[in-house]
C-alpha cells in the first residue's frame, strides 16, 4: 500500500513470438518491500503474455496503482513492460485463472495476434477500474493492494487466500501512519493538524518528529 516502487529491471521491448506456450497468460502477484522509503508492501500484477518468465525473472506487462510522491493522491500508472528479479521481491504468487475468464478464453490459441487483442482488452479493464479513483485520497478505501485484488478478480483470477489486504485489518492504524508520514514532510499540513488538536494528538506528532530527527526533545 505504500508509495515505494522498486528499482528493478525494466524491459522495454517485447518479443514478437511466443517463447513458452505453457507459460502464456500466467498472472503473477508481485509484492515489493517494504524498504526504508516505503510504508508497507506495494502490490503489483504482472501478466506474462508470451511465456517469457524464467526461474529467475518474472517477465511481462505490469499493472498497478500509484500515488503522487509525498502525497496521498491516487494517480494512474500506465502498464509497463517489466522483468522483475524474483530474488528482489518480498514474495510473489502464481495465480490461478478461473474457467470461462477472458484470459482462459483468449489463450486457447495463444498466437501473437490473439495475445495483442487480449492485452488491449486488459488495458481497457485497467483504465476502467483505475479511472474512478484518480485524484482521490490514497488510504484504506483505495490503495495498490485493494486495487490489485479488484483488478485480478475482474480478470477472473483467484486471489491467494493467504495474501492479506491492508485496509481490511488495520484501517485506523494505517490512516494514522499515513497522516504522520505527511506531517513529518509537510510543514503546512503539520500546522493544520496541530491547530486545536488534543494533547494526545500533539504528543503523537511530537513523537513522530522526534523519530524523524526533526526535533530533539
């Protein structure tokens, strides 16, 4: 859900033929971080349209939702061609496609023409699902984790039961942490929060500033 985006391998060009038909159309849930500049784990979805992934790399088109740097505002992220080192991911999951889904129906004849049409259809779905949230507040109602789940479910892909979504279990804590993160970085927002704040809120802000090294005592 955090604003952290992993700096890993970016693959600009896609091939023009299927590499491994048995891997075509596999959907991977990729979990990044957290790292020192992230809040909690960032979720993204990679679809391998040409069966290019290996034991070391997940290769395909990546779909995810992002937020503007240092802000809690959702922004649209155009799908990108990626090659992610598995060893650099916090974890990943090969997801199961449900019978009758657009993926299953399109992959019965996995030639490049059909795959191009499938990719266009999935792009349209990504735009459709992202659009209502653009410029809204990033938090427990919409974030990269919630989006990844809704996106894969819309494609007819089964979400792993063991993968939890931030915003379902600890909404108050996450919202508070996000506010503190902004308080530390934004002087104007800090002033707005402290105006008329209770002693408890002022104490929490003080602790956050102390941890960040902004105040000494």
